């Protein structure tokens, strides 16, 4: 009974975390550039006894050894907004932004704007990087046009180029925000196809997430009942043993 309860508790824990991941995906279904996550875990199987003195062979008991979330980096659809500084990547790669500590982070969320000083920033107020660093616009720039390769042009001429990077293996990226990641050894993105006046939608599919939510919720409820039943059996066993000893 002890092993059964440990297995049930382990399953309950993984299902609870699975529910949290699904809930976060659904909460960000309308967040531009959001990448859905899935829960992955590895199994640990308890070793069985080697002794031949046992009449019956031990049964394998498995536990969750460790679990982690993995990001699905599939591209979302492109939605036209018409806003001058909204940018979408219709190719591989990530926009580079500058964190307060001076390091870079990376995002597919191109919902940009200018602040009171004219600096191009994200919705969180973080500077957007060009290949020459952060960029600031003034009224003299007039209408700003951004080409498919990220080149920025205004009435003042060529102003720079939006920095877009890529990685040999995007699975190594560390999620540090809803749409932001940290990573080592960024490479210049190849064949950048940028769309001005558009945003990349979240790659979360509502129907898929609702289906997963129903399945995991049912499994969690069933596991919770098993944990409760096993706890009641233990209490009954303790009570019975106490009466026998008395």
C-alpha cells in the first residue's frame, strides 16, 4: 500500500503541474509571439529484488524522476495591424532586445512602440536592438519604413537595421518571460523576412488546449480519489492494529 500511495502522489504532482502549463497556455492564447509549452518527464523504475528466496518476483514500480517544460517554437500565423512599429517575422529568428543589466534577450513578439524620447521599445519598455544598438526616432524622421530584411529608412535616410538572431538549437533557450528568452551564442539570422505593420499570433490552439485540459483534469480527479482511498485504508489499518494490540 505504501508503494501504491507514493506512485499515486507522484502522478498527482505531475498532473497538477501539467494543469498549470495548460492554464498558462490558454491565458496567453491572444499574446503576440507567445510559444506554447508542454510538460515532459522521465521515468524512474524501482529495481526489483535479485534474491531467489522470494516465491513471487517483485513487480516494477515507476516514479516520476524529474519533469520539465519544453517550448514549442512553431511559428504562429501573421496578423496585419497597420501599426507602424509592429513587426512580424515570417522566417526563423528572434528580435533582440536589451535588458536593464545590458545583456540581450530574444523574442518573437514584435509589438513595438516609441517612448516619450522616441526610443523604439517593447510593450514592457525594453529597448529594441538594431545592429548598431538601440535606436531613437525624432519628428524629422517622418514616416519610418522597415524593409523585409529589417533595414530602417526614414526621411533622414537609412537609420539602421533591426537585429534578428537565431540559434543552432532553439531548445537550449531559457524562458524568462511570457514571450522572452535568454540564450548563448546567438548567430545572425539567415534569410530574414520581416513584415511591417503586422504581428505574429500565439501558436496556442484553443481546441487542442481545451481537449488536453479535460483529459488531464479527469486524470487528476481519478488520481486524487485513489490517494484519498489509500489514505482511508491506512487509517483503517492503523485503527485495526491498535485494537488488536490492546
